[in-house]
């Protein structure tokens, strides 16, 4: 066993020759003599006839089975090599000198050294050796496993090569099919054009053949006349006959076309050929990656809770075979979203590479219902993919109401228009009470001003309301056919408009809006126009002269578009900045995206509109392109229910504030 230990530790300490006691790192071991030999002594050992059959091995060439052979050999008695101790059995081990010693050595030479029973040392060393052997075997097993993994990867690579070739062949076949289809189209076009020319030639030929027949018949008749007539008759009709022979047959139409040569020329699409030669039909890249698709994971909680029209987000983390996060630049990440409701439609989500082993996945779901998200790395699904997702519709919940308390400050009577100031204060027009009230963003009453009349600062059925860029309040004094400008405290500042149809006049103005440059947009409903005024009241332009509006009630600007609610046509009419008609949103009805007297339209978020669907007693959220997003309300007087909502505005925190006109209150909703 000590021999085994000596061999194991040959890298850190030299081994002593059993013959000459010289230490050396390059020594041999005899399995029969069970001792070490230095390079010189092993030659002498090998020359002895009785040692010819001994197995001698350089210690550096030892393998696991050689160690096992030594460790399994029965322990034979060994005696001390010290002089006069030759008959003393080795029973102890000196830790300081690292050698076996006898009883006499214990009390003499090694008296103060650390000593242990030789059997205990052998047992401990045997366990260490067995542990080392087992560790080496595990290492071998691990390497065999790695070889198996390499063989699997080799097989996978071969399969991927076949798949890429198959996909390339399929792509080429598809391109060839497209080219052949285009070739057939070209053949059909050539045949069609050639047929038209051939038909023309045939018609010309038929016409010529008819003329030839007519001329031959005429010649035949004249020849018969000449043969059968007398000299007197021939002389009498001579001039007629000559005239008849001299008259040429009428030329066929487009006779010049007969002189033209017909050509059919193929004009090659050089751009397509150059693109194909330059870029080929696709590209392929081969690379090595540490990423394990089966260990990589995607946190799709943000998509499992997706709401239509809102951005949904997920995070993909790439990991290696040990489950540790890793990053390989060339990894191809693909995310496909499939809609399974009614029809299959596949879209691709956006993937942002953070270059740290994480990827942000974002997607806007445009439809509710069941969806499937496939997340792949290098065309292999990650753990758990594909993921099932149910996209929910957007919903709005009522937060608070105010204004319905009778005989109290802040009570409302048929609130019509509503606007939010830069200070987040809510201004409301009361059509029945002929005044304006101002509230805080949480509905606390602040102040009011106005009364019924036609004097400055008085109102008769006020409807539309807006804040200008200076924080002053504009009010559509509808039945007084004017627009009044007041400070935010209610002090009268100016007015413009009077009853009439001239540019500077108004007839039942309703909606008000201040555009991006401070101009005032007025829905002049009685004149069936939308008029643009400067802040001094000068008319700048009009919409509705070329495209007839029936009863415009409100007009707002969103980006480069003007959106007008036409209450009688039950739709939103869209114009560009030049006043040119673009399209309509909605029609009369009760379905999603349909309206019944839509009163006011306002902007909720970029690209989304709030439309007060008055006689359907609801509010609809509609995209700028007319796509339905969501709705809330419903006829009633309970919280969250509506009765003829007329106007809307948006608070600083994106809450929607509404005039619930026939319920005499304001309601605040949140998404």
C-alpha cells in the first residue's frame, strides 16, 4: 500500500530505490519483487536470470488497473532495513519522515516524531486511492458522455444540414414556380398580342381576296362581252369598257400597316436578374453556440395577461446546458404569434437584443381571443414553447361621480361640455342652468360664473367649452350664436360671432377646440360648417363647403387630421389639413364601431379617440383608422351607467371625465 502511495505522489516527491536507496522521479516498479528500482538498478535487476519473467513498469505509465492490482495484493510481512533491526517487523509509520518503522525505531531514531500505526495509515491511504480511482472512473464516464453528446450533436447537425437543403430546395422550387407562373403569364400575353395582329392580317387577307374575286369576275364579264359583241357594239362601249378597266379597286384600310414588319421582343427584367445574382435566393450561416434551447426560458407573464390594443411584453433568457445565463451574438431569436380565433393569422413580434443573454419581446395584440406564442432559438423551441395566451378586451371602470347632489354647491343641471385645464381643473358648461362650473380633478367644487342672458358674461344654452393657450376659457354661447372668452375666474374678456351665415357669423355653434397654433375651431352646426377663427375672432378658413356636412357638432385636430362629429349622419368625418375629405368612421347602428348621434370626439391616447355615442348611452374607444377598441357605459342611472353622454376630456393621469348629461352628473373612468 505504501508503494501505491509513493507512485501516486511521484509528481510532488521522489521515490526511493529499494536497492540503492537513491531517490528519483524516474523510477520503475517490479510487480513481483514489490519494490522500486532506479534507472541504473533496474538494468541489474533485469540481467538476473530468475527475474526474466518479472513485470516491470515505469511509474509514469501506471494506469488505474495497475493501482488496483497493487492495492489488492495481500499484505506480506515486511521487516526493518536498519542494521540490527532486520528481524523487527514494520508496525508503525513516521509522519515526519514518511516511512514505515519498527518498534526499536519508534523509541530511538524517531522518538520525538509523529507516529501512527502502519495498519491505520494503510487503511486511510487505501481509501484515498480507491476514491481517486473512482474519481478517475467518473471522469472517464463523463468523457464517454461527452462523446455521446458529440455524436448526438453530429446527428443533429446532419439533420439540420438536410433540413436546410430541403428548405433551400423548397425555396428554389417556390421561386421557380413563381417564375414559371410569370412565364405562363408572358406566354398568354404574347399569344394575345400575336392573336390580335394575326386577326388583323386575316381580315386584311379576306378583304383582298374579296377584291380579287370581284376584279376577276369583272374581267371575265368584259372578256365575254368582247367575244360576243359586234364591232359596232365594241366601238360603242369602248370608252365604258376602258374606263371600267382603268378604275382601281378601293384600297383596304390601313394599307400602310401591310408594309410594316411585325416584331415580338422580350424585354428582360434586368433588376430582378441582378438582384438574384447579387443576393441569391437566401443566405445561410453556420456558427457554434453555447445556448441550449431546452434550458432557455421565456417569462411570458406579460403576454398571458395581454389586453387588446396595449403593448404586451415578455423576457427571454438564453442559458447554456448547465442552466447558466449565456449570450451568443449569432443566435437567431424568432417570436411568432398565431391567432386561433376563427382564422389562423401569423404575425411576428418585435425582439430587442440586450446583448447580455436577455431579450425583450414586445407585441401589440389587435384581436381578442386565443393566441399562441412560439419562441424559438435557432429554429428550436425554448422550454414551454409554444405558449397559450388569451387576449382580453380593454375595460374601463368608474371611479367617482359628482354634481348630482341637488341644492348644493356644485350641483349640475344638464351638463353639456367639459374641458381640462393645464392645472388639471375641470370646467363644465350647464345648458339648463346657463353657467360654467369649475371643479378640481377629484370633483371638489371650486367656483362658478354666468347666468341666463345675452349680455357680456351671460349665456343662453352654453355647450362647447375649451381652454386656450393662456388658460382662459372659451364658451360656445349656442342660443346667443356667439363665442365668449373669459378668464379662468369668469371675468368677461371678449367675444365674436352673431346670428347669420357670413364668414364672421355663427348659427347655433356647439363644439370648441383650440388647435396646435392657438386658432379656435368652431362647429357652426346651423350653417353646416366648421370654421377656423384667430384668437381675435377673424375667420381664417372653413370646412364643409365642398363636402356637405349635415349637422357638425364638434371638431378636433389630431396630428394632421381634423375629425368632425356629424350628429345627423351618425359618423365621424375625417379631413386633412387642407380641408380635403379623407374618410368616415362609423355608421348608424348599435354594434361595435356604430353610432347613434355621436356628439363629441376627443383624443384619448395617440391614435385613439373617445367618442360619446349619445343615443346609445355609451362611450366607444376607436382607433384613428376606425378600428373598434373598447366601450363602456350603457343606459341607466347607476354608477358606470350613462344617459346621453355628450362630452369627454382626459385628466393628467389618463382618466376619462365625462358629462353624463341626462343624469345631471360628471363621471370619471379609468382603464
